[in-house]
C-alpha cells in the first residue's frame, strides 16, 4: 500500500510555484519552447485544467511527481501559484509515476522513451517480459525500443536534428562499428532517406564491408610496369635469361628484375 493520505489525494491545493522543485526522475530532456508558449497562453485564457502532482520535500517545499510541462508553462505565464495534488510517495513510486506519465502521454522522443523504459526495468528489478505485461506492451516492442540505447550521443543528435524515426535508428544497428552507424545516419539525414532507403543503404554498406578489397593500380604506374615487362621479354627474346618479380608490400609495389652477371659483362665480339 502507498503511504498517501486519501483526503490529500482528492484535494487540490494552490501552491507557490517557487516552492516546487523539478522531479529528479524526469525522463524528458527536450522541451519545445514554442509548444510551452502555446500552453502558457492557453493556461492564461482557460486556467490550468489538470493540476500537477507533488510530494512534500520538507520545510514548506515540494517535489514534482508529474506535470513538468504544465509547471514550465505556468512559469512562462508568470503565475505565482499553481494547482497541485499532494501525494506521500516513496522514491520508487514517485519515479514510476513520473516515468509512466511521460510514456503514456507519448511526449518523449524515442531515445527518452528508451531511457525511461530502462529506468523502469531497473526500478522494478524485473525481466523485459514482466515489464512489458505491466506496461501493456508487447515484449518485442519493448526490446526494440531498448535497442536504441546502443546508439551514442552523436548518433542520437543526428536523428533528433533530422527528425529521423525510431525505425531509422534501428536500421543502422546492424552495422558493426560506431563510425559506420554515424556515417549511415548522417547520409540518411542529409538525403532525407525514408526507412526503406536507409535499410538499403545499410545493406550496401554491409556488402561493401565484407567484400575483399582489390588493389587497383594507378594508370601511370601500370604503364611503367608494362614497360618493364616488355623490356624483360625483349631480353629473354634476345637470349638473355632475365627474370622479373613483382611483390605488393603494405606501403609499396616492389619490382625486382634479375639479369645474370654473365649476360652483362661479356667479351665483345669481332669488330
């Protein structure tokens, strides 16, 4: 059972905004300023239709449980007090409510969702299957959302800046290195690729990665090599047992031509 007082759960208090601190369990990190301004205007015109939820934090202060956007909008509207319902919850319940509110309102971007779901799993100390049941979500859906945590901060930033979807982000996870994932996401962002195009791009990158690299000789170098080959053939055609061997080294092409000493230093014939 929760340690909440029933009378306080149904009663709305008008609390000083400055007395309310943000929730440390807030999953959302990005707030659209334009949307907050619209909400602030609506609150000024129609009032706050849904109170925020808080819990006592001691010395006349309160900690927000749910309603971060509403609190921020009220601050933008220069309101001094805000309607609130007071709950007496422990950290675990407070964190769960804060995370669940954001998930249910679908106001989180895919990466914030993934972190919120990870935090809920840690909070509940349960399996993905159990968490999926509690959330009313299919287990594969939960697993797919959690997979986004494999992307780094730079890759997350590319996705958010270009409005790439969760499926875009998951498409690059098959690539074996962070560098390739970043390259694929940046290409998808720059060329406004849809999900199918991004998946095809990753397929091409995977195929290119697995193909053995073939050494391609520069045209001018090939001409010189052919010239050496012709010279060796001329010598062997003239009875000089010359040989040639080409070896590819990591940093160069090594060409060795061997001409027997007897063929070089010979007695001149009759004049």
